[in-house]
C-alpha cells in the first residue's frame, strides 16, 4: 500500500493511496500527514497480537482489534464488497467511505466503541469486521454490525467475528446488542441467534430492529 501526501483544497493535508480517488485521512500539518502515511505503510496492524483462526473451509484468518493505521485496509476492502453487500450493511446503496467515516471506523476507544477485524492470513488483506457502538442513553446496550467481503462470505467468518466481539462487549458491561437489518437477511439473523436471545422490537417495511440478550 503506497501512500502519499498532498495539500487539501480546504486547508491541511490529505493522505492518499495510489490508485484511489478518495483520501484516507486529513491532517492539519504536513508533518502529521507524513507521519500517518508512514504508519500506514509500516502496517501498524499488530499482527503479533492477532489470533490465527481456521474457518469452515480450512482457510485461515488473523483476527484482532481495529487500529487507526487500518484506514488503507478499509479503503481497499470496500472495493471487494458488492453493491448488494453494501446495501445489506448500510440498508441503502452508498459510495466509498469518506475521511470522516474512515476516522470513525478506525479511531476507537475499545470500550464504548469496539471493532475486531479479520485479515487474510496469506495476503494480509482486510476481509471482515464486526463492531459495536454503545448507546449513550442505555450504557448496557450497543448497536452492532458485521461486514464480510464477498469472497469470504459463507465460510463462518461472520460468526467468528461476532463471537469475539460479544466477548469484548460483555467484558465492557454490554448486556444487549441491537441491530437494524433487512427481514430477509437470514444469515445475520442466524448469527445473532448463536450469540444470544433474539427479539424483534420493531418492523418498518422491509427493515426490522432486533435486540439480542447476550
């Protein structure tokens, strides 16, 4: 992943990946941007703390917590999601992630906002992520989402990620997950049933809201 720095038209500096139209991150000074670009290229992914996990087809992934230096993995991984996978994750079609979304998805505190990601053990490409975000008004509840790139779906990866996320959530005082998904998303419904007791709390056309007691 080759990164470079260029001035932002609105001020500050962008870090970009070669071959990608959207920037990875924005920084106030050129020095900060250069440091971020160097961090991305070094791959501060902490594979030394990752768990090597075998999937149902015998393939292996490295699972670990998401870090700020993972922004290029998110940019690259987006290209491996079909329009249908994006629609099921965000409940609508959408374009690539912008710099603010990349920051939100990677710059997390691992308590109120946690995410675990999976890397292909051979190529080190990002292939999946599960995250929760704690609700402010109900601190024992967190909204959860799981995304797996198309080529790695139906291998059991989503379940592996969700179970690891559940363990971290319970340790941080989370007792319930909530999620919004299409009612016909049988795969995600089954995953949630494997980590807790599922209750449908609301229906809005094709979308349902769930609460999962952990």
